[in-house]
């Protein structure tokens, strides 16, 4: 249970500031106790008094999907990016969110999806910390991930063909774990080539080699 006291010019203003501090958009998800109604001086004279509220927020009762939506939109808002949640599906182990934006899709995706990956990583950390949930958050926009998967599978087959024809190994650009797994799976049944990851850290390279390569 989080308890937060906040002041403002009016009760509404104090409540709004408290919700912003908690990263919550929907006031129905909190209990609000008015401590001071607040008052202003007459015609600019007299003593004015700030309104004060106490807000109670039970994090454990929060739905992981709703929390994810709020955190994601708050991050995008701070980045100055206009986007909205088009679809949200919550399962036992995952939360899938599809975004849409009229002008900022490319900015959200970034070069080869790296901005989208960074955003997803940040949202996962914040949601898991706030809800104590281990659900994996998956972000997408304009079906980018499906398109990327198709492109990676095709690329892996094309490069495997070149490797077989030339007899020389081929090293791919650095990729995240999910994309590397796609490459490994796409070629695992091709007995003519083998694959292995090289390097350290999250972004590692995959080498595609002829099966008889020493």
C-alpha cells in the first residue's frame, strides 16, 4: 500500500499532482482523503491556504496490464511522443501491447528496432518492480515484430545459401537474444550449415558456417 500526501491550489489540483507522482491516470484506482479544502484570499487580500489530500494506492491489486499501459504511456509522454495503445492482451506469463501513432511510428521503432527494444526493456523493469510480477512485457507497433521475424528468416536462408555455395562462413550483425534464437531455429534443420553465437553481452553476433567447416 502506497500513501501519498499532496498539496495544490484546489483539491482537484492536489489530486492531479498526486496521481502524476504515482504514475496513475485513472483516479478510480486510488482512494482519496481530503485533508484540507483550501481557500484563497478575497480580491487578492487575506491569507490563502493550500488544499491537501492523502491518496491511498494498493499496488498489489493493480492489474499488470493496466499498470503496463500507464507506465508505457507516461514514458512516451515524457519523451514527447504521441501514441496510444491499440490493443492489450494479458496472459498468464505475458502482456502484449500493440501501439499506434500517426506520426511517430518510426521514432518508436528506431533503427532496426533498437528503440522499441530499449523501451520494452525499460517498461519490463518498471512494471516488474512495481507489481512484483514476472510477466514478460512485449511491445509492438504496426506489426513490426512479425515483419522483422519474416525478414530475419528470409535473410538467414539467403545467407545460408551463399555460405553453402562459397564454402565460407558468414557473420551477421549484432542481434538481441530473441532475434538470434530466430536465426538458430530457422536453420536448425538444414544439415548443410551450422550456427553459433559469438561475443558477449545482450547484442551478440551469429556466425553461419558450412557443416564441414573446421
